C-alpha cells in the first residue's frame, strides 16, 4: 500500500529557513496534528405508497404530511446506514495494491442532515412515493497518516474520492420487498438477516445468482435472480447518489468541533454499550434437531423457541487495539485454545467473548457466546482513532476507538426465553451482556517475553477434548470490570407477543410491515399439509386491513410471524376475500408439533385504523 506523505506547513518552513544560514540543514517537514475529511451526500428519501389501495392512499399521504421533521430525519438516517456495509468493508472489495481501504462514516453524533423543501408525491422508477430531498454532511477526524491508508488518492487538501451507490428511496421493508437481492451474507452465518437489520447488510453491488463460496453475496436459498440495483428499481424505487470524501487542509477549530471521544492512554479497555442491549425484540423461530444453534448451545431444545434478540456492542475505549491477531493454524490463539473452529459457521470463534443472561440466568436463560472479535463501527472521531484497521474473522481484534457490533438478528445473538411463563401475565426482568467475562482478552498491557512474543497463562477452563484453555497474560488496568456489563429492563409480553404485535415506532405502513398485528381469536385447525382457504369479510375501501396467516405451535400456540414467514398475506378492503394457504405440515411428533393449526393476525394498513370488524372463517 502506498506510504502516506508528510504535509509541510509552508509558513513555518519559510520562517525557519530565513532564521538559518545557507549552510544549515533544511528542517524536517512538520506533520499536521491529524487528518480531516469532509463527507457529503445528496439524496432522496420517501415512503412507498404502491402497497396502499387508492381509497386509503390520499388519507395516508395527508397523515404523513403532518409528520414532524424528526420523522423524516430518522428515515434519512436509515437510508444513510445502507451505505455502511460497503464503506466499512471497502478494503475487502479491492486488492491491497489498489490503495483503497476503509472509508467509515463519521460517528452519528457528527451527522448533519438538512431536509430540502417539503415532502411531495413523486413517481420514481414507476413507483409512487411521498419523497423529499436532503443533504448529509459530516467530518472525519483521524491520524494524519490515515488519510492515504483510507485511499491512496487522498494525498493532500482538495483531493476527492467518491463512492457511488444505488439506494432504496424507502429504506423500510427492504427484505420484504427485495428479498435477499441486496443482502451481502459474506462471512455471516445463515439466518442472520431479518426485517429489522436488513439495511446493515445492504450491498447495492450484489449481482443475481452469485453465492458466497464463489465470492458472491448470497447464502440463503433460493438464490436471488435479480441484482440488487434491479430489485430496488423494480420493487421500491431507486436514487443514484455518491458519498463524497474530500481531504481538507488542517483546521484546528474544525477538528475541535468534529472530535468525539478520547482514548485511555497505553491500554486496551472494553466497554459493553447499554445502547446495544436496549436494541432488543422478541421473535419466534423453529429449530430442527440438526440446527447450528442447538449444537452451539444457543437454544434450550429443538422446536419452536421464543428468542429475546438484542445487539451486543463492545467499544474499545483504549489507545491500544484489543487484539487476538492471527487465528490461523499454528497461531498463538489456536495453540492456546483461545479460539476454536465452528463447523457450523465455518470460521474461528473467540471462545470467551461474552455471557448473555435474562433475569438470574436460571432455566437455561444464560449462556456463553463465542464470536469473532472484529471492528465494525468507528465510535470515536479523533486524532488517535484510525480510519482503517486489519481485523476480520481471520485476524481478530477491535481497533482503538472502534467497536464490535453483533447486531440483533445474527444467529445466536439472543437469549432463549422460552422457559419464561408469561401465560398469565407479562414478565419484566433484566437482560445483561457481560463482555470478556473470563478475562481471556487483555484489558490493559499484554505481557511479552524478551523477544516480544505474547505470553499466555493456563486457566481452569477446558476444551471439549479435555485440553487446557489459556488466556493472554496481562497487566490488567484497575476498574476495567466496571465497563464490562450492560443491562436493560425488558418485558416478555403476556402470551405469544413480540416484535410483530408491538406498536409500530417508525411510521411503518402497508401489508409488509412487521408491527402492530393482533391475534384474531384462537388458533384454528386444518388438515396438515393440505390446501386451505379462509373467507374474510369486513373492512372498508378507505380503511383496508392486512390479513396475515401464521403457523401455530402445538406447545406455544399461534406464532406472530413476519411477512416473509407468513403462510399467506392479503388485504381486506370490504369485499369478500378468499385467502388460500397450505395448512402447516407436521414438524416433529416428538417435539409436540403435529401441524394442522394456524393463527390469524390483523393490522390496519394505515396506522390508527381499526381491525375489529374483519372476520375470517375456514371454508
């Protein structure tokens, strides 16, 4: 990779030279205290209206036009986040000799969003949307030599790099509308993408029919037959834009305004972020006996399980990287059993990453998780936080000022709360994430021998093969344990409530949304594995209702399913409606899941409307 050049300060150089004799050696060029990059993007964001019947559309538009500026700003932030995957993993798209490294977004605290004008109805790629234009600005502040590591072309003030994107005008319901066409599943386990986190896997460069083992995006079958760009244009409406990075001349006042955070000198120190644990939701999934989640102890048993998903975010507060380094064959972490190969996930796991628990951790509600240690978000913005880093699942670590985000929805990123008895009333308790509970990662200063090799010390922990697990020898910083636990009070709702039955919080509308659905009556019966039809009546043309048919569990009852997991979804507009589906087949008699039962869930397409006058009966 091209070595960074030093930027001289001309005025100081001239003054110094004038004060010296002609025979004196020229002074060494002076480095700026850091590097500044201005980031800008012009784009359009909106709400897709196609899925609303015409009689309800005008009323929905009127309600959306009353939304405060904060509504549009939050939707803009979700669209901006669709650029994060490609920017954070940008270095992996190119060869080292290309000189193209990571170009991260600034921390959210430094985002400046300017909405231009007022929302208006527009037709984009044949889709009707209520849309508005905006400008996004931010400033990246980092070490002086990091600018050219981020991109070799950023050699001095005025140098510009642009990253082009095709973004969905409406960033909601991405996976419901475009499936996996835009989801880059590289280096992630199956089942990691869901309705809430899809924007964080968004990669507009994903092509049709490409699979992960061959260098493509896709892992989940069926493999998409549309490219991401085509899928977005066909099903949502696209905006073509670019994120522009311009290197600026050093400006101390601008640096002071952009600065976020200050590292603890001379150490690595991990913080479990409460903001992550607060991002939680309850979902339901069925696990066959051969599931990875069972083999890795992520759920208590096979069958339908109720999962409390949450985000586990670890921030490195220190000035040193919290690193394992190379985890390949023969490496120190492998030889000392800090890491082990996951047959299911097909990469090395750091065995003592963290503990998850709900309540006191009894009833199998607490467990240890093994994950990769990576750097996925730049939380600090200062002269000591690099723009780039070397860390992946193959060379593990969290860079100074960066964080490692295990977002809610990733496989095993949950606590199995199936044993909680909420049949009579909701249950509230504490959800906790304890990072580095067994001190296998050094939070302080790593001990080395005279040759600089990392030292290890044996522990009481053993591998499944009976071999001792050793931790990195460490001079631990006092008080590190104070940052290692994050908690949040969480309520497990009565019955089988969860994400799908909770109120919508972002103004989601239409049949694809996964919030504000309510169970209509008790679970119904049908002939397992056979075609079935519901006859539905009620509703009105101007107040349409989404009818969603979901599988029911012999143990848990009706399962509040997402749009993609539904047996059928239809829109009731007042006229008689037939909803056809295949009656759930038997899952496993041994697990008490004989099939033949379903639940009906209803939600208004326009928030605030009623659903009580819709009834469905099996023909």
